[in-house]
C-alpha cells in the first residue's frame, strides 16, 4: 500500500459561473496516518478542498489522487468515497434516523454492507467514540459533541482510511469541541487513520502534526505547528489569529526578553519561563 494517502498536483477548482477559481494551483502530499490541520479565513477554499479529497468535486485542472486512485476515474468513485469519510459543521444536518443505532447503520447500508455484519460494526464504532450507552437513544436529544461523535461512528462503521472533518467543532461548546477533537486524535494515534482537520481554532491546529494555511484559494503555509505559528505577521495579514501563548512570546521577545522561537502552549511557556527563573 502506498504511503501517499492524498496527492494533489496543480489542482485548481472553478465553481460554475464564477470568475475566480476557489482553489488555484494547489499541490501537496498527505502521507498515510498524518494528522493535518487546514486553516484559512472564511472563503479561502477549505470546504472546496475537503470535497476534492473524497471525490465529491473533481478538479477543473490538475489531479487529485487518493491512495493512487485518480478521483476523475469513474471506476474509483465509490471506493474513494467510502475510504474517506466526511464530517461537516452542523451536527443536526447529519442525523438521518430516529435512533442512534440506525443512524450509525445508514452509511453502511449505502455501501452495501451485509446486514448480518452490521450490529457488531455498530457496537464497535460506538464504543470507539464512547457513545455505546446511547445505542437506543434519539440522536436529536444528544448534545452537539455527542451528535458529532455519532456522526463519526457512522463513518467508522464503514471502515474508512481517512477522515476529513470540515469545521466539525465550529458549532460546539468548548467541552463538545474537546471531546470531538480528542476522539479524532485518538483514532489517528491508535488506528492510524489519516485525518484532515479543517478548523479555525488555533488551539486545535497547534495539536496537529502539520498545519496548512490556505488563503484566496492558494496554499500559503505548510509545515509543523512551530514553523507555521512562528509566522505571526504573515498569519495576521491572512486574517488569522496566532495562538495566545505564541502571541505573548512574540510580544516578550520584541521587548528584549530572551525566549526561544516556537512557544505554542501554556506548557511551553511555563517550561521556558521557569528555566529562566533558576
Ligand atoms: N456552491 C458555490 N458556488 C459558487 N461559489 C462558491 C460555492 N461554494 C463556495 N464558493 C466560493 O468559493 C470560494 C471558497 O469557498 P469555500 O471553499 O467554501 O471556503 P471556506 O470553506 O474556506 O470558507 C469562496 O469565494 C466562495 O464564495
Ligand atoms: Mg467552509
């Protein structure tokens, strides 16, 4: 199996009747098992990119390969869709059934999983996201974070190789955000599922292995969180925030306080400050 999970080569995407492409000449490779955050201001092209990654959209120019399968080749369409599950922003729009168990089964029904295999796969998926106690509950009565975890279970039951989450935490409260992020981080860590995590929460991006920043349909930054968040000025010019501790570090450094580059979290700051107080 190839180590390249997603490979984009000079990809542009133009919506019908639009003058300006939503994505312009984007190229990158995402390896199997990577956990990549995608940042960008509203309208920068993040959702368009997400839909190109599972073949929902086809590039106007260039090539999108998913596990070496060209999304333009119709023989791979199904394969690609079921191997890269998508989670969207609004948990309510993703509920399709009146009982959690049926909601999780829905995706499997669509791809023709043998009904006798379903109960075990439903249980396994719900256990993985910590929602097994809610098997027979009504999904619309759950919290936002719980709904998103049920949505993730529905995808896991289809046994995907990748998850593409398009601002899956945007409508959640802080605790719901945390529970969904932790669930996905664990899936990445323990099952090696490739994750593309589109977000505008810097504290989430800081915790991903790699951060991409798109702006005006172009890839502007692509690196480790340390590399990307050390570009405070550029990020602000792209109308993005810098994580609070990175901002504080910048401010202190500009006032002549000796701190290293790459401070991102409270833990980083604590370590560096204490090291200077000895
Ligand atoms: N269905 C559509 N038809 C025409 N233009 C669209 C459509 N969806 C998005 N766009 C445009 O494409 C650009 C990128 O949008 P999108 O990918 O949704 O960005 P993001 O998810 O980063 O907010 C924006 O300029 C947006 O207005
Ligand atoms: Mg979007």
